[in-house]
């Protein structure tokens, strides 16, 4: 038995008040790859969400993610999380604290330094595919160069294929010390999440 979370084991912790008794402790076990107790959604990690956007294989309940998981993670992750997939598939009310971070264009994900580099390297990335940028700059630098592309004209399937490949090659990314690479990867996943699901979000009456 272990308390360490793995790909198939999710561990969540709750703080107990001084007057709490073991009899009042809620305990839940779920068995199966796509079975996750509603109590466990408070224990989802930022890594869970980002890789679920890439691989789309966790089977998370969108309502539970929106109502239970997003808000606790926002404060500890610079208010930067992929959320459009879950909102597009949910039917619950969206917390106003989450709504204020909803973006209406992919450009809003870009930092001032990225916008500056988009101008600087415009001629370098214009007219090139994602695969061509990776061939020219290799994987890690290529990831940053993709952020400088015009996402209005990007091939979404090609972007997704790159994110899948990059994630498989960097399975321990979220535990690495390379903060710049983690930041660039997260930003690219959030842009992909927006590009793929934002229009669907508009069909949600709570959006």
C-alpha cells in the first residue's frame, strides 16, 4: 500500500479539525481506469489536468472538475490552468472567481516577452509547419518557436500530435527543475485547449 499518487492511483488529503472524529471521516475507493469518486476531485493535480488535455484519456467528470478541482488549483498555479475542455462538457454553474480568468482570444495567453519575440522571429516561423520548426530547432527550443506562430492558421491536429509526442518524451516534466520548459509547455497546452474547446464553451448557458 502506498500514499504516493500514480497514473492509476489518486490520493487526496483532507485537513481534520481538532474536534473531528474518525467516525465522521468520509472515505471513498474507486476501482477502474475511468472511475473516480467525487471526493477525489479535490485531490486532482495540475499535472492530471494538463496531461488529460493532451491525451484525453482520464475520463474525468467535467462537472466535478469545474466545481471541485479548478478553483483550489488556480491560486497555486498563477491562475493558469486548462479549463475550456471541462467547461465545454459541463452543465454546472461556473464560479465567478474562475469566470474572470476566461480568455476570449488565444493572444491573451501570450506574455509581453513572447509578443516581442513574435515580432522578432516573424520571418523565421512564417510559412513553416510545426514539424519543420521542430526539425530546425529540435524539441525544446522548437516548443518555444511554436508559441511564436500565428494560431489562427495553425493545423490543430498537428499541434495535438506534437503535444502528445512531447509529453511522451518528457513524462517527468512537472517534477523537473526546468521551469522555463514547463511554463512554455503549459502555455502551449492552454492555447490548444482554447483553440479546440472555446467555441463549444459558448454553447454552455453558464459560460
